[in-house]
C-alpha cells in the first residue's frame, strides 16, 4: 500500500525543512521522501542532521526547480507522487485522503486541495480552489486553478504528458495542468490539506517581475494556436528578458492570426494585474488609483469578463 513518493525541491538555505519533513513522516502510506538539492547551502543543510531511513537525497546538476522536479520523477518508482515545497507543512491525513480519492477515481490524474496561507504579515487565510474538473479547466484559461504544493498525481500520467518543461520555469505547474487535463481529470479536495508558508524570500518570488507575461505564454502555447509556435524549444530555460521578448513576439503573431485569443489573453492579464493590486495591504493613494484604473479598463475592454468577476462567476 506504501506506493506514494514525496518530491521536495530544496533551494538555498532550507530553514523550515525539518518541520516539512516531520509533517510528511507523520503521514500514512509514504514510500520514499525524495529531496532534490538545487544550489543548497551545503554546510547549513548538513548541520540539519536529517536522519530518515526512507529519505533519498540527490543533488541537481542543472539549476532550477524544473530540473529538480524532473530528477525526482525519474528517481521515483511509485505509482503516485505527492508534492510539497521545503517550507510548507502537510496537514494530518493529507496523503490518505488524496490516495483514497485517486484510487476511487481512476479517471483523475491529479488531485490538489485548498491551502492555508500563513507566515510573515499574512496572518492565516484559507485559499479555496474549484473542485470539479470542468470548473478547473475553465479557470485555467485566466489563472492557475491547482496549488502545486498541495497535489498528488499519477506519476505515469505526468511522464506521458512530457513532465515539467524548462521553458515555463516559474509557471511550470500551470503549464503541466493544461497538458494533464488532456489526459485525464484534475480535481481539488475541498479541505485545506497543506499549509503554505508565505515569505518574501521564497523561490517563487524571483519570478514576480514577469509573472504576467509568463502565465500568458502558458495560456497561449497551450491553446489551439500552439501549432503556430512549433519552432520554440520547450527544453530551453529562459531568462526574464527572454520571456518578455518571446511574449511580445508571440502576441504579435496571435494578434494577427487569432484576435479573439489575443483579446482573451489580454483580459486575463488585466485580471492578474488587478489581483496583484487587490492583494496589497495598506495601499497608498496611488495604488488605489491604479486599482480603480485597472477595474475601469477591464470593464471597458472586456465587459463580459468583468461582469463574470463582479457576479462571482470568476474566482478571485
């Protein structure tokens, strides 16, 4: 029955890693815990004194989370793989609940959950996600609908989908959900099964400067227009400037060839920008004015999309 491996990419100085591992040890049905080290402070890591019989530690020779995740997938031999980041915490019973769901729902290839956000100045907040495959696929068109650190998936399905693609480093999970949704169903359990630690130094924060463009590339290159960009090398890892450059070139092409898709992607971008400002606490007057401007622009350029947001049909 122990047919679940847990993959944890470890980057930098993993000051909360012991807490993360302890929350995994307390679960049922764990086979291996696979730590893939990516540019880790070795001295600090060794001083943690981690000693667990089913723990596998391997070092990634290629920088980045995508490489670390793909190494973990290759090392694993389990039918099911659970994900968590090195500063998050599994709630008791998470593995059992997700494993039961996948076994009971053979068409489901990946199941996530709600998450509890904590840490820093964030207090405690439950972030909810759509539970049904239909709603998840619909939401993917404008924002991520599955929390990466909360998921358990069928390893074979991820390998069949092409694993994680370096081109989308920073939004690698968002890209994967699109491809997995074409193989089987995606679901979320309506429980906060992972505690997600929010802090400004976390690895994902390095992508915030070009998050909107990167997410737009995910939507664009997973759309039916993707065949127009077959020359792109998805095994290439892009710098921030390259992401912006690629985004601009792709949007120029799709604006001419498929204006409706172009318009939908621009609406999703406005929504992302609005979310960024909406989530800022203690806003300045300028930030409030920018937020009002974004709302007004969204209403003027995408009235149907704005109506869905205002009537609660789109989850913010």
